[in-house]
C-alpha cells in the first residue's frame, strides 16, 4: 500500500506565507510526477504545480511567481512554498504522486487526504 500524508495547511492573512509538505510512504518502487492540486468551493479541482521526475516544473498561471514547488527524492517528499497568498488561493490542497510500486508494474495516481488553506483577514 502507498500513503501520501500532507501537512502545513491553515489560516493565514492575505500577503502571508505557508509551506505544504507531502510525504509518500509504503511500497514504493519509483515515483514519476509529484504535485499539488486544489479545489475551491464551487469549483473544479485544478493543478497548482507539479515536478516531473527530471525535475522540470509546471505551474498554474495564477500562482506563477508566488508559489514554488520542490522535491526531495531521498525522502519521497514534495513541498509547496506559498508566498503572497491571496483570498482566491483559499481551497483544499491535495498532494498527488504517480507511483510504480515495483519494477515493471504500472504507474498509478495516488492522492493525499487534502489540507485546508484559508486566506482571510
């Protein structure tokens, strides 16, 4: 089994910062993409940022220049540093990882349980 455990959400004022962490554990052979998605109330889930196995990154246009994604392969952990937070960043943030449990087996999507980020004064 594979688990993704997130931490770091909370309440922050506009302009503030938060750092999210997500650690993958369990039966892991190889991890391809790791990233963060979010779902705001009344909206569909959207990609926030992801880091590919070759360390290239993708960001949603709305967070470019404010959020930074990074990855520690030795710890199977992905981070999301969020600066200059805005009320519209309020959402549940979900960690995602594309994982192969053993050599030759398929890669599957795994998701964390979600962590709430609220930006409000």
